[in-house]
């Protein structure tokens, strides 16, 4: 399986909507939002490149700061019941799940359970994450 989504392939005004829709199709139902510091900052950029490596899927996710939230509603709509490993390669982010939160910098790892609500808030961009599931 090969996946490539690059928002530069759509008109500037449609890029964030493309990103939101693509993330929910590639992974599972997610809510994506922009921080107030990003609004009005020009066209959004996001790119996902993914491959299947035997039983594992690997994705390189890059883009402008945004917040990704796994909500109870999204879990009810579709849950692969997986653990995701995230390696921060560039940028800074805050992650939270089950009353625990951490600030992550390049080189840090985190694990998210897709069956429980979580938030990944990229606060400093552009960012790059390696996601394995």
C-alpha cells in the first residue's frame, strides 16, 4: 500500500479541508483544527507519505502547525483498535491521553491508543512525525 497526500496539489483555499478529510481517511476519524496563531497565515501545507512494511504501516507526516483530536464520537465511527507510535522528527508538540500530557521535542517518542480519546497539538512548525501502526 502506498499513500501520498500533498495539499500543494489543491487550490490554496481548499488545502486545510483536504488535510482534514485525508487524515480521517488514511488513519481513522479525527478532528483537525488550526490554532489561532495559524489562522490567516497563508495557505496551509500538509503532506502524508505512507507505506506498508509487512504487518506495519509507516507514515511520514509533515506540515504546518495544527491540532489532531481523537474524539469519543470518532472512536464510535471507526476504531482500528491499534497502538500508534509517533516519533517527533521536527517541531514541538503537546500530546495528551487519559489525564496524562507531555511536551515533545525532536527525538521524543509517544504511543497513542486509538480506542481512547487523545490530542496531538503541534505548537511549533513546520513539523515532521514518523507514525507507525
